[in-house]
C-alpha cells in the first residue's frame, strides 16, 4: 500500500515542481497582451479624435455647421518618425452650396482639326464673310490647324427661391480673343464666358436662335446644328448676348418676350460718311438707343417643334458736319422648326428676313448704312438654313445642311462722285451679295458608359462660297473647301 501511494504521488510532485515556471511565463504573456491592448486603445482614441476633427471640417466646407467658425485649432498628425506635426484645422474660405441644392458639372474635352483649301489666317472658327477672294494671295495657300480650345466646361445649380425653382447655368470655353503669341510658344488660348444665365420659375442665347423644344436657353434645347465649327453654319440666326426674358407656357404653347442688348452693326467704315458717329464696328460698341425687343411663340407637338419670332430694333446716328441726328426703326421675322419626319429622321429649318437685322445673321450683312445727307437706311437681309439629321443607330448621327445669307444693295453717290453704303462700286471686300455653305458629316459614339461619359469621333465637309456685289482687285468670288475632324470626350 505504501508503495502504491508513492507511485500515485510521484506525478503530483512533478507537476508541483514545474507549475511555478509555467505560471510565470503565462503572467508575462498576459502583461504583454495588456500592453498591446493599451497601445491599441490609445491609437483608437487618436483615430476617433481625428475623425471628429475631419467631421467638423466637412461641416464647415459644406456650410452646414451651425456655430460660427472657431479659431484655428492645432491638430496632431502622426508621422512615421519623430514628434507629432501640428497643422491648422481651419479650412480655406469657400462658397457654400445651399441646403437641398443640386450642383452638376458637365462639358467636353475636345480635339479639333481643320483643313481649308484657302488660307484664312484664323483659328478653328470660320469667318464665313471674309474667306479669301479668288485672286488674293491667300487663295493660293491652304491651311491646317489643330486645337483643343473648343473644349468646354459648365456647371448647373438647381435650388429653390421663394417657393419656385431657380436654375443657374454657366458655360465657358477657350475661344476668347487671343494673345499676340497664341500661335507660338504655349498656345495660350484665353478663357471666355460663353453662356451665363439664371432661370427662375418653371441667357445668353438670344431669343431669335431656334429651339428644338420649348423656349429654354439650355444648349441641349437650342437647334444650333451638329456641326463641329464653333461658328456653326451660314444661315443659322443666333447671337449670345445679354438678355432679360419672361416666358409663359400652357399645354403645347410657349410664349416669351425678351429685352436684349442692341449693337447696330456696320461691316466697314466706308459704308457711312466719315463724320457719322454712333454705329458699332467689330471693335467699338455703338450708341444704342434702346434694347432690342424680341417676342417668340413656339408650339410643341409629337410630330414637330414650330416657332415664330419677331424683333424690333432702333438706331441713331449723329453727323458732325451736318450737325444733325437721325433715328430709325428696324424689324425682323423668323420662322423655324424641327419636323420629325420619321423615328430616326429630323428636318430642320430656319427662315429669316429683316430690315436692319444683319447682326443676327452672324453679322454677314450690316444693319444700316447712312446716306450722304446723314439719313439712316436699313439694309434688307435674307437668311435661310435647311437641314436633315438622321440617327440610323443609337451611336451614329448623320447630318447635312445648306445655308444662305443675302444682303440687298444700299449704295449712294456723294456730291464728290464717290460712293458710300453697302455694295458700292468702291466698297469693301466685305460687301457680300451672298454667302452660302453646304455641309455633310457624321458623329460616331465609340464608347459610352452611364456615369462615365462618352467618347466620339466626327468628320464633316463644307463647301463655302461668297460673292461680292462689286468686283475688287482681288476678285469678286471666294471659295473654300473645309474638312473638320474631331475627337471628343463628353463628361458624364
């Protein structure tokens, strides 16, 4: 029995001899784990403090913080080595977005190439009324130009004001007046304000510009063709100018009236006596008597968008030699529409006639001239644009347009035997009787994803002809073949 007890107790004594070192080892591991947990808790506290600081910054940036901005508060930013780095937590000054408002950015990145059979010495926007005449040295030279300055960006802010919808839209591109070294060095094309308008209720595009739907000044609703040229096409009536517009709509009808900036234009100083003042040139604004009044009525139906617009204008000039002032009124009428000839075919048209409205026909005809006796004479202008737009597949657009602008002669003989006015025998190389243009082209969407935008490729060919009223030393006719190519990425 005693031997048996000793045998039983032997293992117990062995455990007792090894228990001390085991407990010591476990105690060390527990202490190490506690230290690691304490370090992690400290790091989590720092992270929570940083998150709280970032939340305050976000509130200040979004304009939702209720309290007044606090003075700069140092925030500890941990670096890999060395002591914490202190930086200011105060955000830079920024404009806040009203609560509940929606802000959307859009536009496109654009690369355009233009090849002309004549040398215009201009950029990618075509000056339709001044392409080189047949015997001019420039008509013996061609040109190619590539640029990205037709790229465009815009934003639209939608909010509420006094219980009604308020939309603000701004759009800019890089087709502003160029610097002296724009075609050398860094190609520093200037930024310009293309559009900026606000709509309260339900611009800068004038009301005579044709719409595709309704009367909105939004670019998507304007029928400015599908052409690549930033000046679009001969025959399209448009300007972008300061305007105050009031609109009403009911059922399918839309009515608008606008007061728009007036600039009575002449093309060349030889169209008026040298002592006459008050008319605008391409570089000097005119002495506007009052804003232009434009009224438009539009009708939208499943088969078409139809519209009629009328404009009333006023002019004034002063003759220093005669010591007299003269005033005259002018007017214009436009009939336009987009007819849905089929599920994938649209016919577009604009027909414009004016007495003193050449400014709206892309300035290809002067608004007025002045007789030798100081009296104003309104120049008659006709402008037409006809086109077809097809969409054979969801990613392919085909189009063709023909445009024509005609200016009636208004020339007068002076007592000295010379002439002044528009279309005079000794007149300007800008006194075009007609300017017409035919264009065909396509745009193919190469890639498009919802939320990521689209990439497209386009080509269009134009044949442009202008004919003067009277031959000049450089000729009486100017022609140009133009090929535009374009790669564009549209922002989502």
